């Protein structure tokens, strides 16, 4: 508590500087006034003592400035006050002592002592001023200290009682000034400390506010009533992939989170909260955002602006899409399992009966040709059912360590010699590192690569380049199949892995659905990047064994 009180009474640096400046102004004004009087009225004044006194005051101020940071604030204030008492006493002496019109300057010094050092300092300064003045009066009254010559103006003759009354009156004024100024100074000091305390609290609240906003994972944007952005936290800039500070003074519609009709409805209506979802394309990738707009109300309850809080829902949308796809696949699987057994047995009976009948028909006749068509279509329908069963009930996989890079190279070699590849097609392959070990079923892994490669070639019936790239990234191995086909719309992309939803001529439409099921069962992931007219890229990511990941890091180093 004492330490706090002592810190409270510590003179502020700006007050000490102000005292120095005030002294310089007063002394300079005094010298200028004396010179103007002498020049204007042609009066010969004894200015040499005033010059000496002014030089002392200037030297005292310079010393105070030089020692400002070398001694404590209280000691610095005490030295300045003592110097001022000497200067004022000298000025009073030069102006006829008890008759001086500058006695009031003592009050200024006493007030400075009370302001800088509190009521105790003010009383001590008042006591010193009383001692200085009383001693000066006594010395001049008894002739020990001669009164300087003031030209034609003779000094006043004071009686003993008059001098005592003069000194008593001035001392009373000194003490009263000290007490009054000290009281006011304490009030001002308390107010100043309260302001400093409140300023610190506001600074802490602002720091906490800034810390909370900067630590939030959600984007926060505040705008005025017209929609001009006045604040955006760091998460907002990162989510929107904008440079720091680039969102200031822009309009909320430029963010792409709210469309113009919705914003106009918000701006013109009295609302509590508005939620919306929107998408924006950044660097060729579509991103989805969920935004909540709330009114920014003042103390009087009036709406002064708007607060936008938004999150990137791209990952959530992708997960929702995967969930919907799995639900569709599960529904199709249940359907396939239900109808497979109902169709296979009658189909086998039909095929067998037609083959018996074909044996009694004459080759080359119409009946024989029709029977051949029935048998062929029966075999095709049987193959579709087999794919259905393979999709709904994948065979037991024998998980083993497989060199995924070697398997991909074998599949690409096989594709390069396939009849499906024409002279208008080109293959570009980049597989790094040369060997990567993954835990998978060898046959199913090759089936994934084969289906994706054939699908990419089929997407380019007029020719084009198929780029196959494989990379090892930490504990994940990715294989990318990029074609230059027509690409897909958003609706086609959403139904890509649904059975029969995306089939090329002569295909069953189950290839990509089987690929998705195999990749999922191997704890991998599959991503599709496509745009109409710009081709399609399908990326398969598979986890690798820890030994392969460590070896890949060594090879990269």
C-alpha cells in the first residue's frame, strides 16, 4: 500500500518539463518587459542584476534538463523548487523587498511544490518561502542588506508593526495556497490515476478482444450500415485467402459470401440474425462458406452496422457428399443383393433352354440367329450380375505388402499395348519413388489402377494425353490420373461413383463404383477435380507402411 501511495505521489515527467518551460517563459517575459519599458519611456533601469538573475534562472533550467533522467523525480522537483525560491527572492530583493510587486511569484512556487510533491511538499515549500521572505525583509529593514537604487522612486519606510503584518499576510497566503492547491492537486492526481487505471483496463480489454478475435477459427467481419468493412480478423483473411489488410474499406458483397438481393433485404429490414450459404471460386477451386449476419447495435439499441461470422464448409460439404454417396451405394447394394438371386436362376434356365433348342435349329436360319442373340444377351446380363455381386460383396482380400509403384507401372505398360489406346492418345508417366510399399490386395490394387486408366482413356475418344503421376508425401502415397477429356458438370461429378450413373458405350457403369469401394476398404481416399471442357483429374491416396515412409524421407534428403 505504501509503495502504491509513493508511486501515486511521484511527479509526472511532463509536469517537471512543464515547470522548466514555465520558468523560462516567465524569466524571458521579465527581461523583455524591462527592455521595452526602458526603450519606450527612456528610463534608466538597473538591469545588470536582472541579467545576472536571469542567467542564474536559465542555468538552473539547463541543469534541470541535463539531470532529468539521472536523479529521481522527487529530488529533481525539490531542486527545481529550491532554485525557483532563490530566483523569486532575488527578484523581490531587486524590486525593493517589502515594496516589491513580485511577491505573488512565491505563490506560484508554492503551488508548484503542492502539485509536484503533494500537500506535505506544498507545506514545506510554503515554509521555505516564508523563511526566505522573512529573512529578506529583516535584512533589508535593519540595513544589513542594502536595497538597490530604483532611480527617482525612494523606498518606502516601514514600521515594525507594518513589516510584521506584511510578513504574516504573505506567510498566510503561502500556507493557504499550499493547502488549497494540494487539495485540488490530490483530486487531480486521484483523477489522473483513475484515468490511467481505466486506460490500462481498456488496453487489457482491447488486447483480450484482439486476442480472442485473432484466435478464433471462424472469420469475423464488421461493416457499417452501408456494408463497408471496417474490421476483419486474421481468420477471415486466411479463410478467404486474402492478403493481410486487403479487406479494409471494401464492400461485403466483394467477399462473395452474400448475394446482392440478400444483402439489400438485410440492410433495409429490422432483423435479428440471417444465415446463408454461398460458394466462391478461388484459384480454380470451389469453396463453400456458411455465413451468419447479425446487427451491430449501439448503446441506444439502434443498428449501427453488421457483423458477419463465417466458416469454410468445403470439407463438411465433401463429407456430406461422401455420406450421401455411401447411402446411395448401400441402397444399390441392397437392391443388387435382392435381385441377383431372383434373376440368376431364371436367367440360367433361359440360357440353358435356348442352347438346347439351338442344337436342334438349322444353322444360318432366322431361328438359329435369334437363339444366338438370346444366348449372347444372357451372357452379358450374367456378367452384369457378376459385377453387381462383386460390388455388393467384394471377395475376401488378402492384404499383403505390395509395391504400389511397380503395380502402377505394370498397369500402364499393359494399357500402352491395349487396343483401347489409339495413335491419337499419349501416355505420360511420372512415378516417384521407384518403390513404395502399401498394405493391400494385389489384384484389387491393380483393378483400381486399370479401371481409372481405362476410364480416363475412354473420356478422350478423339485422343489426348493421359498424365499419370505418383508421389510419396509423408505416410501417404498418391496416384493421379489426369485426362484431357470433356470434363464433368457439378451434377455429373456428384453422381460419378454411383453405379450406372456414368457409363461409356459398351461399359456397365460399375467400374468407378467398384474403385470407390476398394479404395475405401483399403483406408484410402479418392478426390476428383473436374471442370467442363478442361478434363478430369482423379487422385487416389493410400496409406503406406511406416518403413516405406521413412525410406521415402531418406531418399528425399
